[in-house]
C-alpha cells in the first residue's frame, strides 16, 4: 500500500518496516526485501531486471506508475 500511495517516489526501508511490522528497522532484517520479492512475483515483474518495483540502492523501493 505504501508503494502505491507513493508511486513514482522512493519509499525508504525504515518507513516500510515501520508501516508493515509496526517497529523501527534494526538495520539487519530482510523481511521487507522478502515481501517486495513476493510482491514482484505476484505482479509478474521480472526478478532479474524488475520494471514495476525498482530497488534504489541505499534508499529504498520505488513503484513505477508507468509500468502498469
């Protein structure tokens, strides 16, 4: 939901972690990465070169609105 509400903008991992799990990101957890990976699969996004949800290194994730 956070990615959809912020389509076209980078949503940082800490924000996603807090919104989904209700606690601050500890710097080690990979649960957000796993959830994004599962979401990509459900959307049919290419795992090796995703076009719908981009990973922005050291920042977070971005839902690309024009990809749909």
